[in-house]
C-alpha cells in the first residue's frame, strides 16, 4: 500500500549528502517511503521488496511478458511424473562477503521463505524433501504434482523468494535477520546508512550477470553506476522540486497534481505503467455484519459503483487509469471477464431498483474513510454519496488508515472501506487477498465453500490453460457473492531526469541497466 500524496513536511536541506546527483557514478533516487525493514522475507511491504531486488537475487524471475525465466539457476529439469525438480546454479555466483553461493544456501533460504509466503506455504505443504546434492545442485521432491513450483520461485509477490547465505537463512522466519548479505547487483553499506536521511547501495564488483539482456526482473542485471543513493524526502512536492533542480535523478511516485508541470519539463521524463505494474482498487464489504451479511444486498453495489467516477474523483487522467472489472488485474495472466456482466452499466436508478428487491431494512452502512491515504479517502467519499442516493442509510466515519486496519479485524462496527494494492499481488487467486484467504480472511470475513476446492485445483493444475479456466470459475463465484467490488485500476508514474538512459519501466524500481 502507498500514499498518492503525503502530508509530512520535509526540508530538502535535510537530504543533502556528499555525492551530488549530477556525478556520473552516483544515481540519486527517492522511493515511496523510507526503507525500514531490510529483511526481505520478514515483511510484505513493497519498499522492502524493492530493497530485496537490489541487494538479493532470486532463482527465477519474471520478464516483461509475464514469463518466468531462470536467474541464479543455470539448468533445471522435472521428472516425468512431475514430482522431482532438480536445479543447478550458475557458475560464478558469490555472496557480498566473497563466499561462493551454494545449493545449501538456497535450500535454507527456500525453507525460511516458505514460512513467510502464501505461495511458499502451498509448495512446502506438498513437499516430501528439499536437499542439496552437491555444491551447485539441489533437488525438490513433491508428494503430488503441482504446476506452481517455478512460478512461485520467480513470482514478484511479496515476500519474494530471495536467496541468502545459509547461516543467515537459518534465522527463524518470525525474527528479523541482522546481517544484510545478499548476492544481488548492489551491496548494502551499513556504515553509510543514516536513518531518516539516506541509504547507500554500492555496485557489487563480483556480480556476474546473465548473458541475456535485462528484461523487467529477469535477464542480465548490469550495473552502470558506482553507487545508488536512496534519499528520504517524505514530501512529494519537495522531492519533485529536487528532481527538477537536478538534485535527484529518479522519483518513484510523481504526485498526480504535479504531473502537468512535470510533463512540460524537457529535463524530466515520466514512466507510465500498465498491467501488473498498476494498482487496483476495491471496496471490501463486511460479510459478517448487517446489512452486507446478505449477498443480495452486497450485489446491489454492482449496479451502484461507477469505476470511472471514482477514478475521475482521484483526478486521474485517462492515460493513467482505467476501469477494470476483473478481480485478477487487467493485463495479467488470469484477467477474466467471467461474471462481469453483473457490473455492466451502473447507475443510481438501477441500484435503487435492485435495493428495493432485497430485504434491506434501513440498517446503517458504516463507511470507513481513511483520511491519511488519498485513494482510500476519495474512494470512500464517492461510495458514501452514491450509497445515500441509492437509498442506503449511510454513516461515514473518518479515521486514519491504522484505525481502519484495527476496525476491520472485528466482525462488528463497520460495513465497507476502500483499499488498493499492487497489480502483481492481486493477479492470481493464490495471492489475491480478496480470494486467497477465503474462510480465513478478517479483511472481509467472507467464506464460500465453493472457492476452497477450486483454490486447491488451481494450485495443482499443471497447465496454464487449466488454471485460467479455474480462475474464471472463482471469479464467477466472487461476482455472485460480491465480497468486494473493484473500483478501478491506475498507475502512479515514475519521474526521472532525461539524462538517464536504459531505465527499465517497472513499478518495482530497479536500477540495473540504467546509465547517467
């Protein structure tokens, strides 16, 4: 989750450091937030994932076409019965302390990741054994076939399956690692890390990139700068001013209200995003409390929510935002139209008629508005107004996001709230929070017995086409039960100095391949 705008004042002078942004070997970036958690397995925070991709590496990685490609792995093979996977590492892989990367390191890393990741837990639930066979080879043996192994190992859904030395990976998953040593293209410099000010990542001289060209998170990660300086500038306007003045090279999230100004600046370029690199918004409904414990009343919102109205209220130009009816992120693998006819042609009149046909008895609809996050704030305001027009008894309650999170953990006291998340995270039934925790999810208290076996079938299906079909079946149930209502898909562009070349367009900022 991220803030479209922040409201924390910051003085640019607080972020001044020794190496100027214009130095050829020093790239200065402002990211969505300060990097606080450095353990890439411990947190699902997007900013920690970004740090992970710089400092650590993965066995497989996703390319710009959505395909999973080998990264640290050189060769792998699967037995005819689909139960045994054998992986061999590339030559020349080293940790930042100079030690060679071994199969034992990878086995320990996977075991730790498997305690933290929803995908990892599914893989390890059907794992018979995972052991190294020599210094560069390890073997995974399953109890039953699964089509998810390679996808899980290369999936960018947080927490990602990052590799770390065995001695570090033996740290229990519920404890943070204290030694930050990876094998990725950048080295974390603890001595240069100033909390609240800056973090320095240095080029790893011994990193051996793959021979293929860089392609999103896959391919050859060739670093062309000496240092990556990550500055902490919480206020978006201040960061944008620093970018335009040449004191910053890259800004992960350009403020929407400043986009027209940035678009006119010849010294600045913007990167728009599509598909999984976008964010998707939805209204989560409380299926455990009246009035939305009745699916017929929940389904009224299909007639009520006009996605374009929400996106327009956010002030988003059409080139940065699009309505999206699928639960699984438009433009990604499991994008589906199944059941979406229920959301066609929303209007207040249609919603009024649908509401009158239900057993709604005027119970209050408590809309939680998070006043410190723009997308949840605006989306809640739009919904509250339309609910009133349709005939609902609306109680709009304003609070901060932390209070929304605390309130939603209870079955009483709330009805609906707006939220948004990364497209990659929502792109699969197994990682989409509106689906993956069916019958165990406190964010909406939804439980449908039909979904659980479909989730198991999805996880076991060996062929992509089979998984696509099952995802459509799951979505049809979601439309029937309406535990959540999508309100649109949008991108927040990155901005960078025109002097940069080779920047990879990615909502997960990566700084290999780029030159100054």
